[in-house]
C-alpha cells in the first residue's frame, strides 16, 4: 500500500489550533472515516487511522451485498472536546473541509465527538450531511436517508442503536476468540478501559453473554469489583463523555488509579478509549490472555511482539471495532433495516465470520492476528480495485 492520496493540515484562524484530514484511498470516488477531537491529535495519528479505515472497508467486502466498500479516510482536531472553544472550532473545521465532505469524504462521530454534535456542527457549517458524498452512489437516496434516520432514532434499553452497534461487534470478536480457544464464557473476567460509546456497549454485550466485567476505567480512575460490576448501573450513571458518577458505586466496588486496569486479574482486556494506551513499557504489567482493541490503535507496534512473546494475543482494531462503520453502510445501502434485532443478528453473523477468518489465517500462516488482517486485506484489495476502481 502506498502513501495517502491526500494529507492536509489546517490551522484555525481564531484559536491557532490545528486540524487534519487524510484520505488514504478513494473507491468509487468516495472515502469513509470518522472525525475525532482530542488534545494532542497529530497528522501521523490521523494518517494511521485513515489507513486503518481502508483496511476495515476492504475486510467487509461481500460481492453479494448492496454495501460496496469505500476508500479509507480520517479527520482529527487537536483540542479537548470539553474546552469551551471546542464547538466553534469544530464548526470552522467542517466549514474549511466542506469541499471534501461534499465531494469525497464521508465522516461521523469518533473519539471525543458524538454523532449529534457532528450533525449539528455540519449543518451550521452549511453541509447537507456529514455523509453526503456517498449519496450519488445510492439507488434511492430518499429511502436510504430515511432508513438511516429511523435507525438512529431506535433505542434499546435506553441506549441508541447507533451507540450499541460497534460494541456488539467488539463483543462478538472477543467471544469468537474464546470459542476458538475452548474457553467458557462463565468465569471469564473482563477489564474495560473507557465507558463511552464503544466501551460501554462492549461491557453490556459481554456481561449479557455471561462474562464478568471486573473493572472499568474512566478519566477519574478505575472502578473494580472482583465479583463483577453492575454494568447497567454504571452505564446509567455515566455522563456524555463516559465518566461514571461515583455515587452509583456499590459498597463492594473499589476505586483504584487510572492505569490500574492494565494489571488486573482478567482474561480479556478491552482498551476502548484512546490510541497508544499500551506501549513497550507498560505491556509488562498486563496479565490478560487477550487484548481486544475496541479503540483505534491502542497498542503500539513495539509492544505487540513483546506481548506475543508472553502469550498475550492482540485482536486488531481493524477487525474488532469495524462493526460501527459497517452498520452505517449496511443500513444506508439497504442490507438491513432500522430494526435492532435484525441489526444485531447481522453484526454478529458478519463479525463472527470475519473474526473466524482472521484467527484461522493467523493459525495457518503462523502469524499474529494483525499480520493475518493485513493478509486478508491484501487478498481483497485487488478484487475491489478490479471491480470498482480506486484512486491511489
């Protein structure tokens, strides 16, 4: 894979803060990838995420589906989303990126930003939609937009379907790994870093599958209970940023420092908050057997072989958290409707198949799951390019 098609840095004339856009590839003239906002965001980070989006799109290629994968892209803004200047900065960024959003970049929520906020800022920036570049590819634009709007209006037990889709995929990836290893769900302990959209939904689905969530970490610290946390109570007590109101804790729940989630006794570790959370230094503290990358790029490349040498398997983000992106397009293109049961069944079936292919390829090739993911992408990209064309 070659260098990105487009890479740019934008400087806000009001605050001096920077934003970035990287379009890794275009397929049928369009690329897909969310917009994140976090302090310290860099162009290199966004470029890595854009490359990951190309891989996620390719991995979900199904010649029988209405959804045809797009290219990969990503946007990023160097700002704390809690900053009072954040919303105005977001609007100005989208106004500056308007030519790309209108023509080739479909975007949406990512770290630090909700879809509601992106939609509101996009409208203020003069955009029809944050995904309007894909509209010319739809058979019936009005019906497709109505179907997606209906899906975003669906709630399941008080949480939006759009917030649950990705976590369902993460949980299914973890369960596929347990099944492949012959490990029962009951008694398997999980520690989750981040209780936002992805981490919260993952914790819910794993708990309902029979696993025990023993720890969740947020910006205030790590909440621990070796007997299992009340995940539903914690989800109900979190704010818009995934921070849990400590008044909801039970007497047996304990609070530990923020990085304690790394070294707890748990078989499954789910980093679901920030990139670069696990490095070559702190990886030594991890006792888990599996790291399931719900966040984008949470394990640094230098840490992964060190983890593997200790028997820790990393399930890569390009597979694990790809369900959110795929759910958007399955719904918009009409592979599924605005129904939670249909959505969850499709996500489970697709993610199980993909995770199974990943684990089987890794075993066959004698490589890591991440290397297997790259091999699967290398198999698919020429087929996509031959059938639909793409711009490098």
